[in-house]
C-alpha cells in the first residue's frame, strides 16, 4: 500500500491524536482509599474519588504541585480528638481545584475536642498568626460542599498570608481563593476566614453559610490586614 504526502500527514496526525488522548485519559487517577489519595496528591494532576474516604489525615499540596480533585459525589472527611486545627487539605504553596462532576460531594472536618474553631476543611498558606515567613497557595472551588465542624464552630476555609508585625518591611504572601457557582460552604463558625497581607478572595457565585460567625471575615488587629475581597 502506498501513501501520498497528504495520506502520510493524515496518518501521523491520527496517531498523535491517539497518543495524546490516551495520555489525557490516563492522567485522571481514580482513588478509593486514604493511602491512594495521599500518593495521588503528592504526585499532582487530576484525581477522582471513587469511594468515600473517612480515615485519612491531612493531605498536603506542596509548592510546585497542581491538583484537580473531582469529589464525584463522594465524601472526604477527617475527624480528630486533639485540640489542634484539623485540616482535611492543606495547600502549602501549591494549587488546588475542586470539582464535583456527579453532585453531592462533601469535604467535612470535625474536631471533637470541644475547642471551638478547630475543625477546618481547607487551609491555604502555611504562615501562622503573626508570622510572615510561610508559603502561599491557591484554591478554586467549582463544586462540592465544604462542611466545617457544625457542632464546634468550625471553618470552611482559612487563608494564611503575611501576619507579621514588621509593618515597614512587610511583603505580601500570595494566598488566593476563588468561589464559583455550584460550590457551597457550610460552617459552624466561619465560612472563609482571612489572615494577613496577600489574601485575595473572589466570589463569583456559590453559597456560603455560617452558623455562629461570619460568612466571610478578616481579623480585628491591624497586622492581619491587607486582605482583598471581590464579590
């Protein structure tokens, strides 16, 4: 069988399309256990839950990693009895997008220590309060529900940028959150809490409810200022 130039080109294009399609399909990793999810997040890329995961710890998205997590109608939850912040996902310099292709997906954080506000679904940035040396990070919510400890005044999302008291030399730490239509945050305390110079929140849609605190809040002290909110 002989091919002209056009036939050869068409054959090559078809072969390349098959390769790229195969690679794209292979990038979406189905996960059903906490161990598999931790490994998948560490590697970055596209991940889809295929079962509820309730026995995991804190999943960390490190600097340089980009993760797209499809809840796929499933529940990802974490519970703790220790009086320390209980994050399900911590974005430590990386980038996270949350989708929910099937609908009904939930990320839930519970802290049973009776210390108010410890159950927090997602933390963005690694600076602690009064600290300006941490990493930033970004999160986009396209779908799913974040449920921040309804019984103990938990948070949906906490954003940690530059809270240093060194006002004259203070530089922003970029911490971004975008909330889009189809997503939901339900919190016992605060829906989104923002701390420090460099926090930027964009609300394009969705629904945020808070039982005892505020849907969106900053902090009353000046070293936690420098936040930016667009609705």
